[in-house]
């Protein structure tokens, strides 16, 4: 089976005041199948820039160089702006860190999800779009989808807002989901719920997932593979289950900072519709 994503020798640089360029991503290469890939590194390591370069959402002042950048066999280097827009939000979705900066504050949750559906297919009528939106909210385990459909973003808790973001991104059934620090602003209990929902959706739909995080512990429990980035480069590419065998000094340093416990880490729990999770009220 061919890879869903192919990146070869990606470089991202930003112009300095003196006219020179500072490279923030320095020759990154990796591929992704329909699996869960974690990209870990400290702030400034280039992990978010790598994900944004794939989606084509870097700022216009960024200078990008890459030998190969493809999605499901489509050459993104030669794709037109229109083709990239069609892929982004359709076959590729992105979940950001804080929903209050991603959701439109003057539109209800339901209207925003309906808009996302109809942008993807103008033939879908309003009634059908609402039905799909409610089903999507239900899939992310929102207990009262009709009520939440009519709420504004400021009326949602952090965890509820992230569920809505996930619902909006998966309602068009993308092949790839890029999640950039999607749970860093949440408390531990809600974080586990959100990750369990993402895991359920990705597994059931056979999607590819890129989880960008600074939390090696979380990524090692959630993902199939881990890329460790340092100073704009990938210094480790290893199966999550073999992370204890990592050899690069930076990765070993990250591992040494993890809390020590007796026995292996528990896997993330599966969230069922009947589970008695304490869902934060919007």
C-alpha cells in the first residue's frame, strides 16, 4: 500500500531584518501511512511548521524548499492554489490548540459545521447538512447535540469546544487529520476523553493522523510511530512501542524527564456512548 504522505528534504526559512534567512526546518524527510504519527519536540523545533507546510497554511513571508511533497499520490509542489484549497478541509483536516481562536465567535456551532459541509458539496441541502452536523456531534459523544448545535463558541467549555472542532473536521470524512497540540489547554481528565474520541474516529475510518505535541509521554501512549524533532531536524523516527530503545541523546534526555512508575503505561481508555464520563458542561 502506498504512503498517504511523502515529505523529502523539506526546508522552511524566514527572512531576517538584515535580509538573510533563518532556517526553522532543516531538511526534514518522512512518510506516513494510514497510521497515527506523533511529532514531538520543544518549542521552536519545527514540528508545527512541518504540519503547516504539508497543509499549505504557512504565512506568505515563509520561504519553502522541498524535493518531494505529496498527498495520496498528488504532487503538492505543482498543485494549484485551488487544488490545495479543495484538499484542505476536505481530504485533509486540521485541529488547533484552542477552539476559541479557531471557531467563529459570532456564529453558532451548528451553523459553522453546516457551512463546512456545504462548502464541500453545494448540492447538499440545508436539512441534510443539519442532519449530518448533528450526527457528527453525536459521534464525538456530545450528549445533547440539538442543544449544542444552537450554542455559540463562548458558551462551550474547553473540552466541549475541542469536541466540536473534531466534529467539524471529520464531518467531511478526511483521509488525514493533523492535530496541533489539541489537548494542551485541557485538564488531564478531559484530555483523555478528547484523545479517546480521536482514536476511535481515526481507527474506525482508517484515517492517517499526525499528532503534534511537546508531550512525549502522551504521544508514546497514543501513536503508532514517533518522530522526535530538535532544532529543525528529525533526530529519531521510531515505533512508539520501542521508544525505550531510542538512541539519540536528545530523545534519551526527553525520556529521562518522564516520571518513573512501576510497570508499563496504561493505554488510553476507550470511550463508549454508555460510559459515565464526567462531561464538562458547556
